[in-house]
């Protein structure tokens, strides 16, 4: 099985990642100008969802249709995968019928196991460890608003979760400094921190993390699958709410990002998404364009006649 996958930002070279986000900008322009571009005609993406989604499902489904192909939504509840058919068997069967598979799951090992048994590209649509597609959109959004992120300072405020881990990978690949402000015990995965070395620092004080930062990003305090911890997390994370006053400590041209869905009054103040420094809606839209670039990169080469 030698298909190219996208399970992590580390699967690609920095040049490939930069190429993808630049291509995302071009595909956005094509769509805005009403130009039809259908390189994936007759291609089919399978989308396996073990967790809920609005943006990821819509952006992949709309993206495939816009590129001339189709997407099939496969709920875990309705497939044999959800009834215990082994991942390896499912991957072998599905990848004989599909041209690519996107998976949103819990354990990251579900993705690696599927990919190891798949003839076609597998895309990580979020695991407990990583959310790389979101980072393509975030990096495209920064590029559009502020140019290159190389050498800039990014502050991650809140939980050291899947999004935070992907920010660490992005810091390595796009060459920026990352400051993570999180409560003790909620640090990002030690393996990712070790990989990043001095590029990432972990602090307890959100103000220290945000000082002079060019981008501030946060996410929900309770990720999918952690619902039972909600009450405890709300108390513990309260000092980590991102507010307009916190952003005032950052660089004067700071951008604020949130992958969404947002919980106003928890990880962000009720007014933050309305602040002129917030680019959360552009960021959400860019899921579509950045992932179309990814689909084109992964699926289009095999469209060429043999
Ligand atoms: N940001 C994101 O992945 O959103 P969904 O959970 O709606 O897909
Ligand atoms: N950290 C969140 C991201 C949602 C897009 C979660 O995993 O639920």
C-alpha cells in the first residue's frame, strides 16, 4: 500500500504544505470568479464520521462536488465498522471502491491502521491527537490576512488538545514560535513538545503567552469524548478565557482564530467573534478551499489515463 495520506502535518514537507495553502488561495479565487474547475470528475470520497461535525463534513462534501466528484457520508452507526468489522478489513474493502477516505475518529491509531490497509489516500478529519486539516485552513487564513507566518509568534490559550498538538506541528513546519498557556496537567502531548524543542514554550499565564503575539488561537475546553469532565474543566480553565482585553496585550496587528464550534462565555468572551481582530469566519470558509487543494493534490494525479 503506497498511497500518500494526510494524517498529520508531519506527513508533508514544509514546501508541500506551503504549496497546498497557496493552492487553496488560488482555488478560492477560481470559485469567487465562478470558474468551473472539475479535475475530480467521477472520483468518490468516503467520509467516515465517528464524531459530530458541521464544518468538516460540509467542506469535504461541498469540496468534492465543486471539484466534479462526489462524497459519501458514512456514519459509524450505519456501517459494519460500527458493529465491530475490523478496521483493516473495512479499509481493504472501502479502498477498492473509493478514491480517498476521510476519517473523523477517537484513537489516532484507528487512522494509522486504516491507512496501513488502504490502497487510496486517507485524510485525518480529526482524531483525539490531531486536527491537521484545520491547520491548513488556519495557515491559509494567516497568509491571506498578514502574509508569511515564518518567524512570527503564535499563542495557544487553553487546553493542550488535538488542535494544540497540530499547532505544534505547524510551528515546526511553518517555522514560527508557539507559546502554549494551559493549566497544569493539561499540557499538549509530551511527544509533540519534544519534537518541537525550543520552538514551543508552555506557560501558565495567558498574558505572558499573548504578549506581542501575532496570532492568538483557542478551542473548546471540553473536546468531543470528554463530556463527563465538563464541570471540572469549566472551573479549571476559567482563567484562560480569551477576551478583548487579553488581545490588547498582543501585537497591534494580532489576529484571533477559533476552529469552532465556539462556546461564548467559556473559552472566549461573548463579544470576541465580533471583534475586528477575529478572522474565525474566514478561517471556517478556508476549510473548503484548503481541503480542495488537498483533495486535488492527493486524488487528481491518479485521474490521468494510464
Ligand atoms: N472545526 C471543525 O472541525 O468543525 P466541525 O467539528 O464542525 O467539523
Ligand atoms: N478539540 C475539539 C475540536 C473540534 C473541532 C474536539 O476535538 O472536539
